[in-house]
C-alpha cells in the first residue's frame, strides 16, 4: 500500500482536519506569528554572542571533503561526512573561543609589527617562501613591486589579515608558555629519575590468593563506599532505543555493472601510453607502483599477469568480490612491471541506495501513525535494541555512528527518527528511554561496588598476613620458605619506570625501592596487584653534577613540551565550560 493510497482511505478524517486547520490559520494570519516563525535562527550558532555563519561552516566542510577526496580518490561515506561535519563545527567553536581569549588578554599586533613581518630583516615564513632568492636573501625589489601593484591591493589585505592573526596566535602561545617555565629543580629531579637504577630481589604475595570466604562484606560497607566514591559511578546522558535496518549490500546487478565498467575500460587501458596517469585518472583502488616485481614474489591472485604479452591487458578477474584487470607493462628477465585497474563493488546510488531509502521513508511514515512494532511485523523486519551514550559515537550493534547519536539527542521518548544512512545500512530508530547524566543508582552499580570493596579488603587481609609473617621471618629467605614462595629478581629498574619484570605495573613499589639503602629489606609494600617484600641488592643513584649542558637543554625542552601539550588538552575544554554556546545546526541544516 503506497502513501497516496493510505491518504485516500483517510479522506474523510483528513477533510475535517483541513477545515479546522484553515480556520486556525485564518485567525493567526493577522498576528504576524508566522513572520516570527519563518525567520528562525539567523546563523548556525553563537559562541558568547559571536556568530558562526553557515558559509564558513560549509567552507570548512568542503575543505575536509576535498582533502579526503585528494588523499583517497574516493567520495566520503555518509558516516565519514557526518564525522567531518561535526569536526568542522568543533573547529569553529574552538576558533571563536581562542579569538575571544586573545581579545580578553589584550593581545594586539601593531601596524609597525605587521610591517616588520613583511619588510623586516626576518620576514614571516609566508613572505620568505614567496620572495626568497637562491642565496637565501629576500628579493626586496620583487617584494616592493608586489606590494605597490594596484591589482594586488585586495590580496595584500587578505595576507595582512592572516599575518596579523598568526602573530596574535603566536603571542598567545608565548603567553601560555611563559607560565609553564621549567625550574632548575624540575630538570635536576628529571635527570635523577631517568638515570637512577636499582637491582632487587623480592617475594610477591598476590591479592588474588585471599579467598572469598575469608572476607565478610556488609550492606553498610557497600553503601558507605558508594557514597564516598560517587565520582566513580557517574554516567553521561544515555539513550535506549530500538531500530530496524535495511542492508546496503550491493546486489548482483551492482556487481555486474561494476564488472562491465572495468570491461569497457580494457581497450583504453591497453592503448594508454602513461599507465600511471590512466590508473590515477580512472581512480583504480589499486595504486600504480611502477616498479619491477620478481615473478616468484607476485601474489597468487595476480599471477594471470605472468602469461600476458607486453602491453596486453587481461580479461576481468574477480578477486575478493571486486573486478580486476592486469596490464603487463614490461619484463626484465625474471621480473615484471605491471599495472592494475580495479573497482570496489558498491551499491548503486540510484538503483539500490535510493530504493532502500524509499523503503526506510515509507516505514517511518507508517510507523509514526500505525506503531513501530506493528509496522515492523507487517514488513517482516527484525527489531533490535541498543544503548548509546552522549559524546561516545560507538554504539554496540551499530559501530561508530555520529549521525545516530545526533538523532537520538534530538528525539523525544517514543518518537521515531527520520531514516539515518550509515556506511552499510539505513536505519529508522525509536527512542524508548532517555536517562539524564548523573550518579548511577546504587542498585544499578551494586556489583561494581561489591567488587571494589572486596578488592580493598583483599589488600588489607594480605597486607596484615605479610606483616605477621615478617615478625618471625625478617629476612627474605626465611620469608620465602615460610610462605612457600620463590625469591624473584629484577635488574636495572629505572626510577622513572612503571613496571617490574614478572610483576607488572607497580609505581608505588618502584617509588619505595628508591627510598631504600643498598642491602636493606623492606616491610610489606602494598602494590597494585600484590604485597611485596623487597631487598635492594644494588642501587645507582644519578649525581646531578654529572649532567651536561646538552642533557639540561634536552630535558628542559622535553618538559616544556609535555607541559604545553598537557595544557592544550584541557585549554579549550576549560574555555567551553565558562562559555555560552548556542548550536542551531538542527534547525538550519535539517
């Protein structure tokens, strides 16, 4: 039953609805309410009042799209485009926040600074790139002529604006870096940590050796742990939904069409003089290599090329479900140079994809009026359920899907989405439940709390057990004999290391080792996975007096870079937290 037939069967009801609607529209016509509604948002969004226009958003998306096509020779999948669209928005928001921060700090670039960047002794990299001579000097005559040429006036305005913005950004980076100076003590401590080593012997008592029946856990202890560690049980906004799907797997006709495409190109491939250009122009998924390959090294699937004459092209060969044609370009003894023309078999965008899109649209139309479950049953579609989490595009059962996440964020409970095109399927989803962010209920995380408390008690039991054993077995040998364990050894442990060979990641234990003296035996040291008793057999602590100027410079640069990168990771997030960001993409782009 088509959409029009459905409407014909409902003519009586629709007629009365239309009569009532026209009456309402007549009353509202003079109130100018429609003028206000028609205007809607005037921009894609704002960041603290600064507008983000649709044009600059489209330019950024186009930049990503063109870059992707140039690098891969392919068009973007729907999901890949959605990812880049979201990245374009995030880039523009970040740019606004940085511009506002620069303005707030009062960072400016004077006209004299700008002039120095163009005509000074050390011009900006862009100017140097355009006007540098072979001897490394700037061609001042050409530069002056380019500046004074009337036809270049608009271009120079754009260049100057870009240079000014680059300089402001550079000043901001310098401002940030100035607050992240690395002290001499920082350098000294890093040198000692990187160049101090220890040899140890140890006995290890894993927490897992404490049995469950040795531990008693009360409900009060669980709830106390839950209250005191509520930050561990936070959740983002989550969406429980169900969906039906239509597979975009290419049909047999799609396969036939792709084979015919390759077949039709064989004569031109055979006549091609520049095989590299031919393969690139016709966007073969197998790039041109241009090198000779020993016959014995040619892949089994590619071996049809061996029996060809030079300049001859093979018939179409199916490899991995995709059509291939091989051209022998040259032969040198036991080596062959050849080219491959191959296309991936993909669903036809009209005959296959549009047909599936139409099915999804029809399902969405009927499901919205007749019910999701009933319509799925009528069409014999399998209903599947899934849960998604805000800001996490990976959805179990669907994979990474920014589009699905965006649709769920904008849906109300029980509403049905428009068709969503993913890389391999179309889906239509119905939101069943939207859970706000916050601390997860105790009963929901009870098992996690119990595991955490159990692990904590295991540590306490094992630590007490080892301390009791140490009272009567104070050296490592007697402790190992009493506990029926082996003494393990590790050499050249670095102070800034994180793992102990044979024992795993144990930062606390390594830290304790370098507080000890050679020959000393420790008490019970609680690690991540076990209790350790350690004896230091050798200790070589670095002397900062041996640090060279080169060492000092390398450490300073590395620490400054680490600090700057760590700051950058949270810089934009911190600016976002205090910003007023309006996102109108849903209204503008739909």
